[in-house]
C-alpha cells in the first residue's frame, strides 16, 4: 500500500507526491463556482488554497486541518486506502502535540468528501507522526546521505513562519541532540516589508504584494524606489538565525543542511557565512518525502 507524506506547513501544504497548495482555507456556500479546489465535507464547503493564511502556529489546532488533509490525499492518490505520515516541528513533537495530531489522524480515518464535485472515500489504514527535522535527512539521496554518514549534521529549515534548527548526531540511527525554533520565516518577513512600505509611502498593500516587491523591486507613482531598506529587513531577520547558529551549534565543523522555501531564498547569504552549507535537493518537498520514507520503514510489506 502507498504511503503519503503530508507536510502541513504554515505557508504551503505539501505532499510526497509533489502537491503544493497554499495553506489557506475559506468557508463558502456550496453554490460557489470557480475555485481551484473545492472540498465538501458533511455539507460544508471549503475553498482550499485561497483566502487568508491560517495564522495559528499550533498545527494540531487548525480547524482547517480536515479539509487540507482531504485535499492532500484526494490529489495524491486514486486508491481507496492509504497510509499517512505527518510531522511536527521538534519543539512540538516532544510535547503533547504529537499525541494530539496522532489522535486527529486516528479520528479521521474514514474520509468522505467531495473534491471539486467528485465523491471520494479514502480510508487511512495506518498513520504516524514524526519530527520535521530528521525527515529532511531521510529525504536525501542515498549517495549524499552516505557521504554524511560519520558526521554530525546541522539542519536548518526556514519556512513560512518558523526557522527550525536541529543538530543530528552522527551514528547509524540519527538522533536529535540540540534543537531551536525561532519565529523567523518568509511570512513574518513579508509582513515587516509591507508594513514598512505602507508607512513609508502611505500605501495599503498587503502581505501578498511583498513577494512581488522582493522579486521585482518597488515602483510608486511610476517611479522605481530605492529598496535598500528592504535589504535591511531581510538581514535583520536572517541575523537572528545566524546568531543562534553561532552560539549553540558547531557551525564550523559540521555540515549545515538547508531546506524550506526560506532556506532557498536566503541560501546565498547563508553560504557566504557558512561555507559548509548545502541546499537539500527538492527543498520544498524534503520534509514530505522524508515522512514517506519514515512510513515505509515503519510499515514494511
Ligand atoms: N512553488 C512555491 N509555492 C509557494 N511558495 C514557494 C514556492 N517556491 C518557493 N516558495 C517560497 O517558500 C516560502 C514558504 O516556505 P515553506 O513552504 O518551506 O514554508 P512552510 O513549510 O509552509 O512553513 P513552516 O515550515 O514555517 O510551517 C514562501 O514564502 C515562498 O517564498
Ligand atoms: Mg515547513
């Protein structure tokens, strides 16, 4: 049976099958037409991928967990039965959150929903919850993993809302030694950028505009603006990550494995500071792929 890794990020929902959808859910009435993904559960309709970002950090409290789970599995498989592995940041994994998420997956074993009008029934035969950081290590191609075998590895995952750092000790079975979660992520940065731009130019841009400004610069009243102040915002944020790495992790002797959408965005700056940095291949999906591998080890048949 197939195992699907599902990464419920605060910015993007991602699966080991390569599905990526913004972590946004809007309730609507069933006559709504034109959304890319419409998920109907027990008579309630949800548009997934559009609307507001769910700003709750605790992933197990998301009231939108169920529509996102249905979408993730509905888009990932045509089968009626599947296995699912999800993950939590290391800090939450160690606490009660793990049991909560496990319970949520257990309680929603029988999924009955409509995806874009098509009736679906999916049974989750097995489910598990694992830690986010180690998953990226498991997602690495075998050659790369073998090359790192006898080394401690520092993992840095910069996502939408958090930056997670973990030290994976060398050894056959990897374990997490040190770990940190910082509130530094692309959404926080976008927010800082938009606030600054709005106050500086008296505009009403929102967070969705920030990515565009970062990529293409800022034009106001037909004139290109100096965006040096944006570089400052970026540096101020990434510096928090650098500081934590310098203080608590063996950055000069252990390779630094970087992943996440923010990891890619900042990779140049990271690599300049830490020559041992390597970008995880398939960085947007490294957690989801790792979850799948964890499941395949758990349920060998
Ligand atoms: N195809 C893509 N779709 C959406 N965002 C992308 C894509 N490629 C890169 N990005 C970048 O990735 C960032 C989000 O990163 P990522 O998906 O790793 O966060 P997340 O896992 O949802 O958040 P967190 O780990 O904090 O819960 C976006 O802000 C955007 O800059
Ligand atoms: Mg993430």
